[in-house]
C-alpha cells in the first residue's frame, strides 16, 4: 500500500481504550479519503493523530516518502486543518482572521474576494466572529482552505451547522481541490457525493 | 553498556531487578542509620556551644541534602524521559517528587525546631538556606500540582517534565539570588561554610546517617517506582501474567 | 494545488503576524490594556491602606510593594495568554501552521509584554512618586521593571502553556511560576532598595538583564514543547 | 408528558444540588482546593522577601500582608466562578431551570467559599505564626478572615457574573470588586493590627459580621441580575 | 392564532440588523414546530428569545395563556432546553451531570437506565464528559430531555454531530414526546420526518 499520504500499522489508545489497531490507509494525489464510523468510533482522534496532535501507540504516517514525525515542519507546509472548533478569534472580523492566517502559510490572497463571495460571507466582513451565527462561523472557517495552497486538506465534520446551500459549496470545493491534484481527508456522518477518486475508511 | 541500560529500562526487567535490590538497600541503610542514631545520640560529645540541641543535625543535614538530590534525580530522569521517550524514566520522576517534597519538609521542620533554641526564632527571613529550601518546596508543590491536574498519565509525564527541567535551570539562579540578597542585608552569622570543623565522634555518625538516609531513600524510591510501573503497565501482558501467577492460575 | 502561487511567508513575517494579531486583539478591547495597569495601581495603594500610612514605613517598603504589585499584575494577565487560543481552536491552527512553534510562542510573549508589561513600566514612576522615591531611584526602578517584566512575560508563557486546557484559573499558574519568578522579584526589589539608599546598583541590573536574555533564548522552546503537550 | 411523575424538587433541594455539584467538581480536581491555599501562603512569603527581613517590620506589616494575600487569593479563584458554566452552556441551563436564579447564585457563592475561603481561614494561623503573631491576635485574625472571606465570595460572585463572557481574565474583575472589597480589607487588617496592640477589637468584628450579613442578603440578587444580562 | 405556546408580533434585532419583524407563531399540545432558514437567518436567536435569554424588540410570547415575561418562573418549570453547547460539566461523568439536573427540575429518574441504554451511552458512565467524542456528548445532552417531565422541548440543531442511528433516535424521542401531548420547538437544517402534527416556520 503506497501513496502520497499513507499510514502503516496504526494503533491508537484513548485512556485505556483501544480505538483501532493495525490500521492501514493510503491516499494519492487527487484522491479523497472519507473516514466513517459511529459516534465515538475514533474519527476525530484518527484525524488529530495523523496531523500529529495526538500520538499513535504504534505505527507511522508517511507523507511524500518521509515519516511525518521526523519531518513535521515540511508536512505542516502542505497541510491545512479544519476541526470542530472554528480556530479563529471571536473578537476579530473575518478579514482580520483570514489575513492573519495568510501571514503564516503560503496562499493566494488574490482569490480572497471570490472565495468570500462564493461562501456568501462577504457581507459579514464588518462583524466580529462572535456575532456570526454558527453556520456563518463555519463558512468563515471553511474559507481558509481554498485560500491556502496546501495540498492536503484535513476536515473534521465540515458539514456541521451548514444549510443545504452551504453543504453543496463544501462538496464543490472538495471536488475542485482533488481535481486539481490535491488530497483531502474528511471525517463525516453525512454522505459525500461519491466519485471514483473517493476512498472510504470505516472505523467500527 | 547501552544494551544494559536498554534492558534496565524495560519495565518487567526493572520490576524483577528492583525486587532484589530493595531489601539490600533497606537493610544496609537501616544498619547505618542504627549506628548513626546510637552513636550520634549517646556517644557523640555534646557541642561545647549548643549542648545536646545540636544532635538534630543527624536528621537535618541528611534531609536537607536529600531534598536537593531528589530534585536532581527528578529533573534528570524527567529530561531523559522527555528526550528519549523512556517511560520508566518518567515513572522515576513521578515517584521522586513526593519523596523530595517530604525531605524538603523534613529539612525545613528540623531546621525550624533547631532554630528555636539556637536563634530564638522559628523562622528567619534573612537566611538564604531557609529561603532557597522553601522555594524548593514550592517547586515540588508546583510539580505535583501540575501532575495532579492532568488526568492522562502520558500527558502529565511530559508536561511535568518540562516544568522540572525549567525548574532545574532555575535552581542555581534562585540559590545565588537569595544569597546575594541576604549578603546585602546582614552578615551570614549562623551558617558558616566549610562546616566539618567537628570532632570525629560527631562527624562519623553524621556521615553514617547521610549514607543510611540515602540508601533508605533509594529503597523508598525503588518501591514507589515499582508501584508506579505496575499501575502504568496495568494493561500489559506481563502485569496480567504476574497477577494471574500470584492468584495461582494461568491466563 | 500544485502550482505554488506565491512565496511562502518567512520567519519574520510569521513573527510579526502573530504579534500584530495579539496587539489588534488587545486594541479591540482597550480595557485589556488598562486592567493590569489599574490592578498594579490598586495593589500599590492597598498596602499602605492595609498596613497604615507612615512616611518612614512607606519609603522603606515602597520598592517591595511596587515589585510585588508588578509581579502579581503580570501573573494575572498571563492566565489568559493561551486560553482563548486553546478554546477557539486557534492553538490547533498555530501548532499546525508551517511556522516553527517556538517562533510563534515568542511572538505571543512579545505581544503580551507590549500589551501588559510595557504600560506597567511606563506608569510605575507615578507610583514611585506616591511612595516618595527620589528621581534616581525611579530610574533604577524603571530599568529593573523593564528587564523584569520581559522575563516575567517569557517565564509566564511557559506556565500558561503548561496549564492551558486545565481550567484551573490563575492559582495553579501562579504556583508554577512564582518559584521561578522569585529571583526576578528579589533582585528587582533589592536593587531598587539599594538605589534608595544610594548604594551601587549595577550588579542587580546586570543580573536582571542577563536573566532576561536567558529567558529570551530558552523560554520559547520550553513554551512550544509545553503547548504541544497541553493541546493533546 | 402530562402525568407528573414525581414531586418537583424544592428550593432546598435546588440549593443543595448546586452546592454539592460545585464541591464535587472541586473534589474531582483536588488541586483546585489547594491552589488558593498555596497562593495565599506564597504571597505571604513574597512580601517579607521583597521588603527585607526584620522582625519589627514583620510584626508591623503582618496583618496587612495576610489580609492582602487573602484578598488576592479569593480574587484569583473568583475569576473562574461562572466562566466554565458560561462556556459549556451550563449557565443557560441554570438560568432556564425552574429554580430561582438568586438561589442558585447563592449556592455557587457558598460552594466557592467552602472550597476556597474556608481552607484559607483554616490555614491562616500557620502564617500568623510565621509573622510572629500572638495567640490572641491569631484568634482575631481567624474571626475577621471568616467573615471577610464570606463577604468576598459573595461580592466576588457579583463581579464574576458581570464579567463572565468578556474573556478578560481577572484584571477587570479585580477592578470591579476591589472598591467593594476595600471596607472588608481595611477593617480586617486594622482589626488584626489593633489586636496585635492589645486594643479593643469588637467594633471591627461586628462591622465585618454585619457586612457579611448584608452581602448574604443582597449579593445573590445582584448576581442573578448580572448573570441574566451577561448571558445574552 | 392561539395555542398553548404562541408568539405575537415578534421583532428581533441583533446589532443594527433586523432579523424578522411581526413574526407570529402558535403551537398546541402534541405539536412540533420546526424553524427553518438559511445560515444566519435567525433561528438560534429566535429560540433564545422565546426562552427568555434574549429580548424581543416588540411583541410577546404567551405560554398557557400568560405572558412569559411576567410569569417566567412558571414557564421555566415547563421548559427543557438543548443548545449548541452541551450544558454539562466536562469534569463530571454523565451520571453526575444528569443527577444534578434532576435536583433542579421535576423528572422521572426511574427512566434513567432505559434512556441511557436507548441513547447508547450507558457504557460511558465512568468517563468524564471531556473524554467523550462530540457525538457522545451530544447524546448525553439529549438524555436530559426524556428524563424531565417538562412539556416544552426547545432544541437547537439537535442532530449536530450525531451518526445515522443517533439521528433516528432523536426523531423517535421527539415523536414520542408529541404523541404524549408535549410540545417541541426545533431549529434544524436537516429535514425531520414530517407528520400532520408538524408546523414549519421559515425565516428568510
Ligand atoms: C528552617 C530552617 C533551616 C533550613 C531550611 C535549613 C536548610 C539547610 C540546608 C539546605 C542545608 C544544606 C545541606 C547540604 O548542603 O547538603 C543545611 C545544612 C546545615 N544546616 Fe540547616 N537549615 C535550617 C536551620 C538550621 C539551623 C537552625 C541550624 C543550626 C544552628 C542548621 C545547621 C545546619 C548545619 C550545621 C548544616 C550543615 C552545613 C554544612 O555542612 O555545610 N540549620 N541546612
Ligand atoms: N451583534 C450583532 N450585530 C449584528 N448582527 C448580529 C449580531 N449578532 C448576531 N448577528 C447576526 O444575527 C444573525 C442571526 O444569527 P443566528 O445565530 O440566530 O442564526 P441561525 O439562524 O441560528 O444561523 P445558523 O443556521 O448558522 O445557526 C446572523 O446573521 C448574525 O450575523
Ligand atoms: N481519556 C479517555 N479515556 C477513555 N476513553 C476516551 C478518552 N478520550 C476519548 N475517549 C474515547 O475515545 C473515543 C473516540 O472519540 P473520537 O472523538 O475520536 O470519536 P469520533 O469518531 O470523532 O466520534 P464523533 O462521531 O462522535 O465525533 C470515544 O469513544 C471516547 O469516549
Ligand atoms: Mg468527532
Ligand atoms: Mg444557529
């Protein structure tokens, strides 16, 4: 099993409880990995561990032929992350928040307006994040993904709090990203439009 | 050498080895303490200045010395654990902290008890040794409070290791600063350096006590590490085998 | 996307981004800048109130009180250093950003000092005057507070990183930091006392400057390590 | 469901539920109970350190230092009184529960005092001894701290309710509370000083007791009103 | 328009922005009100305002013939509330959390075990809430509803983070509650099984 991103012999514990062991996965450029499983099956934990925020008990994750653990900085240059929590400051507005991220990682700020328009958040630019509704906050968080040029998108339940139109946009964004040769790892309870580039990983 | 260390660091091996070491530490340490106590209390001559009050030195000095020693052990093993990811080493640090805090407390308490007849006060803010000992007690408390605040053992190990190392960097600075502070204010009247200007009948029991205390400390530390290891490895096969063997059945 | 559209932001840009963001955040809530200041001023006035006013007393305990007040004001503001980042998920983003985490930690400490430490240093002469310090003593106090507060911001960031996510308020943080901050406090207060008695003070100031340099080089790494651990 | 299965819980049950829950929360993190204690002890040792050791000085400033340390320890622990309830949504639940909100606020203040104030009162004799206070002075100090910490828990709960959701750390809270707490501090410290000089102290103690009663009757209502506003 | 719960001439502002005005709704025993609308249309705000956590600019809410504003305590006895946030202490386990709620409001503790079994959280009783996954926390939060005997359930996006089985259970719980003569107000982006007892309110 090889690929640009792959995991080998992964075992993860939370407390005394083994979430999974000897898990293997591989993902190539232009592919989407959907992690599925019931509540508490370990999707979030797996994502966090792949990103290096949790430690696997055994096994290793390989990115572009190198161990993530040993080349963490290089891995992070290719990664953009979306979690349950928004990851933006509630006191700043979305422009300030997104500009801050632009100072940290490579991206294309020329797209700024078109991305905001597309996610229908452009008219919210004057409000601090704390005044936005749950779904609006989620949309702002999502805007960070197309604004960077990171190849690997990791998303934990990207559809949470979104309305139908919002969910549609997320699917399109993911579709375009992998069509462009990017990789995407998503944990979700909601079915994504399947395509031949989609792989599934079922945790039980 | 490396191989030996690696083997030692494996929990089951450590568990077996320490079981053999503890009695020796305890017995030899006990003998030294017994000698030190008897010789110190009954045979050492009373101090020409302090009379019999000086005899508390036989507890005070070993305790004070071990309080520092325990911190060093704690910080070094925490560092090893953090850098080389050796779990046993974290267990050592975790086990050393309460012991160190106890010895620090003991040094403070005996010092205070001693200070009462000697200086006419329980506590003297001006004394650098007292102050750095007190700050050290707070360092231990901080370490233990941080550990207690984190449920997850692995996380607690790593976080407290960072603190122990930062504290170790600071200990010489703390010591120096307290001393400097004091030297400005009043002469160090009470604790002169280069102590052992004392007769052999006083000195040998003291050395015996220090040595005995150290061995007992070693035994206690090993014992605590054993329980710590047993708890941490509770889901591993060797611990389950051990428990089954003790209950007289096979898994 | 395989075409790399732009140059990746360099280290200096990463550092300045986070410093600017944190200052902007403080700016959005101007109260934040003023709070430690008021606190500093209030503690400095509480003591005379609690112990009773007597000019000799005041002159004697002035340096100590000012320094303890500064230390406490810094401690209090440190508690929230990483807390909001942790809670809104920004900490995940910082850790996963391509910038080195020690650099970002340094940036947070710098912003903390600019927002909390610097105003405190600047306002301290007023308090010095109220404790009837001489002009020269006040200069020394300014210098010691300058180096001292920088060290405290840096040391404090280690403690804040260790306790983030534990929801323990300032108490645990203080417990961790106070022993480490003791040398700063002792040297700071003593040096000011010496200045008040017209004794030589350069040794104390050198010490504080050296300690500050040490903290500047080591603390960001300890903070980064602590953040990685706390954010599990 | 129209059939009412059981008796609705009464007021006393509501009060005891919340007191028990908050104590249970503290119990789950035993560090929480000890932290204000350590803090109290540390501040009491910082002052002698910073001002320099001299027995006369110590005896003189002892009561003031102990009282300021107690006040600060209480302030620090107050910051988190409603914070976690606000953040995890429990505050919504408390406000929307059928129990009267002033009652629940009172319960929170009681639990806060039991967890933070009481241990502090109990440990204060040790610190009194280290400041070389006499037995009688220590008794007076115990009494003043007893009433004083209750008042502080109650007053502090108002401030904590007003500042919850502002993410401002302890500084703003202190700013709001200190003026209210000033009478407590001044009377507390003065009364202990008087006791040290063998002067009559009953007036001070009566004042503190009366202030405490006043806080006990009014503060819960103020806190409840503040909570409703802050939680918008 | 009358009903057990009704709102008349409701106008709500957030900041300078008018979310809705002259809104009317009414709901009777045994009915379900679903509030729908795009992200940011004001569903959460409406719910919070009905519950009395926000103030309407104009208009009033009537419960059992009385103004909620004036008889707030009586209204709260009949209300149970589920919001975005769990509303439980992260350091306590689910038993301790649910028992605490039982001390505040009328309920039927005899159901405790069956409710936990049904929501599939019984096996988590030893873990503090912070260790639970997002969906598990959500299930615990949901458990508070059937355990009380409040007649009015207000739920903001009850399906968030739940897996398919979880969503199914929530639908069943709501169904049973209104069949029992309860009332339920739900804001959700996900379609609920419609029945003749369902009313819809579309915010735009
Ligand atoms: C609370 C009070 C005291 C504290 C915290 C304290 C602490 C210490 C410490 C840290 C040491 C160093 C041990 C070492 O270097 O290995 C020490 C040694 C010693 N202490 Fe104390 N001490 C206190 C009171 C006293 C008193 C009252 C006396 C006697 C008058 C005393 C006599 C000594 C002696 C003789 C030594 C050995 C000195 C040497 O060999 O350098 N101590 N104490
Ligand atoms: N202080 C404020 N100033 C201006 N607008 C505000 C303020 N607070 C909230 N809003 C706006 O009020 C609207 C209502 O938000 P609300 O949370 O009620 O929406 P919602 O329908 O629940 O959305 P979602 O589906 O995303 O949860 C949002 O558009 C938000 O931007
Ligand atoms: N400290 C701990 N001790 C024991 N179990 C734990 C601990 N922390 C987490 N868990 C368990 O780990 C499991 C994994 O949680 P995780 O958040 O990864 O699940 P998930 O698949 O994302 O679920 P969801 O769909 O609900 O988001 C859960 O069952 C949780 O109860
Ligand atoms: Mg999850
Ligand atoms: Mg909403």
